[in-house]
C-alpha cells in the first residue's frame, strides 16, 4: 500500500514539466486510487505536508475522484466518516488561504452527496458555531467557509436559507467597518445563494432590507478595493435579474449610487461600467418607476457627460464588444430609446445637443453625435417625423469640422442614422455623398501605401458603407465615380489588404443599392477580383476571398437574371470549390458560400439543381456541427486522466485531472467560445435551407425529412443569436410538408405545427406574452398564408394568441393595457406582427368564421385607431383592416360601412404611415365592399383628389393610384375615367410601393381590353412606364406582375406596332423588341 511519503513523491512528479514523467506518475496514481485507503492518505497529506502545492493537488485529486456520487458511496461508511471529520478539522488548522479554498471545494462536493441523504448535520453545526461566535475572527472564518461553499454548490444551503440570510443581515448591520473581509464574504455569499432564495418571499424581504447597507459598502470599497466593489455590485445586478421587486423600495438610492460611481473618472473603469449597466437594466425593467422618481433627466445628462469624456481612440464605438464607460453609456442611451417614448426623452437630449452647438465644445459635440447614433434605432419613426432635418444638418456640420474626433463621431452618427431612418435619409444624398467622396479621395492619397488604414479612413468607409447600403434609389449618378475609386484600390498592388477589403465592402453596398444600374460594372469589377476566387489562396488574402464571394452574391441579387445567367454556372462552381476546400476553422468561407447558393436559388433553381446534393450535404453538416454542444472550443488545458475507465457505461466516470490551479466551479464544464463567423455560418445555412426548400418544391423532397430533423434540434436549442433564421427555416419546411399529397406529409406537418406552437407556448410561459419573438409571429403569419386550411385544427389557439397580444398592449374590458405615453416604438412592434397573423387567418378559416372573429376585434381596432393612439398603433389598426377585408368574403359588404367610417378620417393624417395605410385600406374596402360602398365613391374620389394635390410622399401617392385602380376594376361606372385615367397614367411608373404594381397593371390591361381611348392616346407613357418597371426586377417583384406587363406590351405590339417605336431609349427599345 502507498504511504504518505510515496504519495508525496507521486504528486511531486505530477507537477514536473516533463510529459513522460507525468505519464508515469499518472499511472502510479491510477493504481494507488484503486485502494480506498489512498483517500485517507491524501487527506493526511493535506494536513501534514509542508508544501502548499502538494496539499492543493491532493485536495484536487480527491475532489475529482469523488465528484460523482457513486464514487463517494462506493467508499465504506467508516472511511467516509474519517474523511469528513478530518476535513472539518483540517480547514480550521490550515494556515494557507489558497489551500483552504481547495479544501472547501472538496467539502462542497462531499456535502452535495451527503446532504441528499441528510447525513452531514455536523457540517451545518460547524458553520453555525462559527458564524454565531462572539469572536470576530471566528465569525470571519465562518463567513469565509460559507462564501466558498456557496460559490461551489449553493443548493446545499436551500433547506436552511432563511436562517443563513438572517445571519447575513445581522453580520452586515453589526459590522461597522465596510472594508472588513467579513462584509465582503457576506455580500458575496448572498449573491451566491440568491437564485435558490427567490421562491421564498420572506427571504427576499430580508434581501431587500440589506440593500442600503450594500450600497454603503460599495461606495467605500470603490476607492480602496474596486475589485471587491465590483463583486458586491454583482448582488444588485443578480437581484435585478431574479427578483427586481426586492429592489423597488430602494430604486432611487440604487440609481443615485450607480450614477455616482459611473460619473467618477478617478475610480476603476469596470466599476463605472457596472454602475452604468445597472442603470440600463433598471431602465429596461422598471422604466415607469424611474420616470416617476424624476431620474430620467439626470441619467440622460450623466450619460451625455460620460460620452463627452476625452478618449485616445476616436473609433472606439466601432468595437463590437468594447468595454469602457463610454460604450456602456451608449448602451444606456440605446436602452432609453428602446424602452421610453421619444416624446418623453428627446426634449432632454435636444437641450444638451443645442447647448453643445452653442458652445462648440469638441467633446460635447462628439457626445451629441454619439447620442444621435445610439438612439436612432429605438426612435426611428419619431426622428423621421420630428428631427430628421435637424439631425442631418448637424451631421453635415460635423463632417466639415476641423476636429478629427468630432468628424469621426459625425460619421458614426451618419452611418447609424442611415440604417434606421430610411428611405428619408436618401433624400439628402446630394448633400452628403459628394462631401463623403471628397473626404474619401483626400484621405486615400495619404493611405494608399500604408500597411493599414488610418482611423479617419476607417470612419469614412463606415459612413459611406452604411449610407449607401441603406439608400433606396438615387445612387445612379454617383456610380461612375464610386466604382472608379473601388477599382483603383483593387488594382493597386501597393494598397494594404484592409483597404482592399473595405473597398469590396463598399462595392457590395453599391451593388445592393444600385440594382440593375450596376450591370455595366459587373464584368470590369469581377475581372479584377477573379484572382481571389481560387481555392487554396494565401491565408492573408482569405478575408478578401470572403468579401468577393459576398460581392458575387450581391450581383446575383441585383442584376436581371437574363444578364447574369451566363455567369451562374461559373459562380456556383466557384462557390462549391471554395466550400469544399474550406478548412474547419474557416466558417466565414462557408457562410458566404451558403449566402451565394441561397441567392442563386431565388433567381434560377434550374442552375442550382445539378449541385443540390453536394450543397445540401454541406449545409446540413454545418448545421449539425453548429449545435452548441458540439461546437464549443474547450478552453481548458489538455491533461492526463488518472481515472479513465474502459467501461463507457460506468456511472463512476470522472473529470480529467487538471494540473493548473483550479478555482472554478467544476459544474461549469461548458466553458466555450463561439466565434461570430460560426454564428454567421449557422445563420446562412438555415436561410439556404429555407430558400432552396421554398424555390425547389418537389425537388426538395429527398432532403425534407433530414432538414426538418436538424432544424428541429436547432429550434429546441433556441440559440438567441440564430433563432430568427431557424424559425424561418422551420416555417418553410412546414410549408413544404403541406404541399405533399400523401398521409405521411400531413402527419409530419401536424407534428411540425404542434412543435412550433409548443415553442411559442413555452416562451410565453417562461417570459410572458410580451416576450414572444416577433419573428415567431412573422413566420406564423407566413405559414397561415401558405398552408391555409390544413392549419384549421390550430386556428382557435392562434386566433386567441393574436387577440391577446393586441389586448395585452392596448387593453380591453379586462385590463388597462401595457402601453402608455411612456412606451417606445419597440414596445408597439409586436402589434404589427400580431396584425399580420390576424389578417392571414382569413386564409385558414372560412369567411363566416373569420367575420365573427373580425367583429370580436372591432373594439380593439377602434381603440388602436383612436385619436389618442400613437402613429404606429393607428397605422397598425389600418393595416389589419386593409389586409383583412378580403377574408370577409360576402360579409365585407355588411361591415364595409363601419370600416369606412373608421378609415376615412385618417386619410389626411399628419403621419406618412397612417395616411399610406388609410389609403390602402380604403381601396380594399371599395374593392371588396362592392355595392355597399358605391354611394361613397364621390366622397372617396374627392378625398383622393385632395391628397394628390398636396401629398409629397411617393409611397402614399402609389397607394392612391393603387386604390383608384381597384375602384375602376370593381365599379368602372362609378369612376370619372376622363379625369382619373390620364392623371394615373402620367404619374406612372410607381416610385416606392411596388406591391401596387400588380393592381395597376391589371387595371391597365382591363382598360385596354375594353377599349378605353386614353390607353391609345397616352400609349407612349404607358409603354415607357411598363418597360421601366419590367426592366427592374425590384419593381415588378413577382412573376405575376411581370406576366401582366408582358401581356399589356404584347397587345400594344400587336395593335400599334408603330407607336411602340417612338421615343424609347436604346435599352428600353431592346427590351420591347425581345418580348
């Protein structure tokens, strides 16, 4: 049998740096551990050795070996008792804190096993004896023990939770010195066991009582022990997460202390960030109390002040995971705009921004632009309506600033505002783009041959990319200059890789915004980039390869399929070659290849068909590998295992023996790092499955079951980074099942729908109805539209779900509703998606049933469209009416007058979206209401006439002419064609709302077929508008629209060949000739 001396020798050899020595020592330890008496020897060594490292290692060996309960229970009762008694004795006598920690981790493991049988009462008696002692040092020791045991296994305290929390409160209140270790240990222990305390209200009351003292401690520790202050702060953060109610009585002092720390530039930055982040959390969970306490203005002023602080890095805001007070302050500003109505917080911000412009202080100006950037997402609609011109004017001034910090911040603001305030920002392209391009060329002269981009060039690229990417037309005049700049960079061998990468990124945005107008640049650009589309490229050029594949996808998406068709096969082969050559650590290559396949599937499934087998095989392999359990990169060091068992079914398998210091929780064995590119690969793979399934129909059947199996696992995984694409793919697969005619398809569909709805039900149960993902509702609406009557079985709960969301937000007879004047645009967003579900239920249930459901919603719809409702709510109510009228069937006539009375007052509303949706809804009511609305035609026509004379928003005008087209189709006698048709024809083509093209061209075909004279006298504008629409697939969208246009043009060619040759540009003439 191994004695203590021999065991010391083995452990010392395990700590040698020589792998061969370690391997032999491991074999010896493995053999020794087969004898249970070795456990006693290891315990003795812990108590007697002079070497702390050996004692720590002995405790580690015991903890690892006895981690599984079966391993502990296989030890005899006598030896177990010996070990327990010895450990309690040793923890008292051991002088080293580090060794004590290792011993306590071992005690915690054994306590977990013993307390399951209520068999270690001595442990709690031991702890209580120390924490109740009159000796301060003994109380300190007792709290030290609790802290480390609770950190390792907090559940062990659950049966005695009230007792221990009472001890904690007593200790906090009786210890005057906030810097005493016992205070820190107490607060840390409270945090450790909080999660197991939340189900006991009386315990949470004790937690609540402790908050004032915890705040005192944090303030004191902030200057002399910031790390400990951060740990104490964690208790407040945990209470926000698990029991915010316990903090409510103390919200004001909590925010005040957090603000005090956040604004103190002399303390640790991490602690400052903790203060800011806690304020952000409170904003997201208890905004109304915060506003009621008059804390909003001081918080905004504080965050603005922090954003005004000087920084050595002018581009810190581009860091995705930046951890500094300014980044945290930006997140807090974003939280404010996400949660609180813009009308409440924007006046406070505007005062600060105005003051910055008055003083022209560079740091205050920087903060102004940062603020514009951070709030633009949460209040985009409000900005469009109230402050867009002011924001753009300010940003233009910032772009011309002589201060580089101000200029960088202005560019960041431009990029962020561009993303969220479209298409309105595009109206300022003529003022902004020339300025950006001028700056760009000036900086490039200096940066061309630098090894990396300067911060100024990075910011210009950022602003250009975001602005161009979000433009909706108007880029054509800038194409020659921009593509020349891009090509110059690509061709220049002296340009660094970063500069070329950014140039290709800009080109992606140009192609995305330019559509068919970029066709002339396709070949010149790709000829210069083909070199990057070769497998096995130099590692340093791989980022460029990824961006070139992305650019190729953008060209496929933008160009007319006829233009791109000659290059489709080559593009697919290139993508497949790169995909198959991609290494395991190149998820970004696979991600962009999947994006390419998905894009090709949209425009030409025939070209993709020969490659479907290999594409789907790779896609499904990526998705299977992406499951979190298989995708983690273990960060722990490789080590020998002294307890490997050849029996895989043995329950006594243990963790690997680690030779490094181990202060972590063994239960937390899922240490892993998920790369952003891995998430992108997974996301694009899901979208590829969805796109190919949608476009291939029956050709997808061989892959349907396997795809569904994998996507179902991903749905169960519910990874927040990719759940949107998973839901979309899942919904599309259900749609594919619905198209199958056999019984197995219906069975799979029902299982799929039940699983999908169960997912939604689970989310509601866990987080409440308000937390339901909007993508879930969007996918549900799509499934209702596509699967139709096969979803009848599930109609009732879906009807209830949609109605409950509306009722929850705006209130009904049973509750006042969540929304009020403090709520932000984001709080109203679920209503839009619920509205889509409501209207699409008409595809599932018969008109009579849908009419009854619609009537039951009428009180809610009236409330949505009431004068006091927000713009978004009124627009949503109008959209629900407009999209639902069709599903009412014959009942539309009976309900049309009620709907008409709700809609007509909103035709001239101040808000663009409200006016637009009102016009659309009125057109639908006129179309489906038929005879019951005929008497209102004069009123409708007069209203539209007034709109046309003063309306400036092209989308609203598009809908006016769409509505007039509906009226002509349904009741041509009621429309004065002499007045309406010429005006409509001369307005065409549509400018913004291209969905209306189907109705417009159906109307034109109808007018032509009945011989309306204006279709002859105004043939030139009709033909020209038709060809302009047909030329751009973004304008005609669906094949159904294309067919109507082609039908109309062919009638003209047949009947009036000469008229078709007049005043057409070369490209339009060729398009017409090819028909």
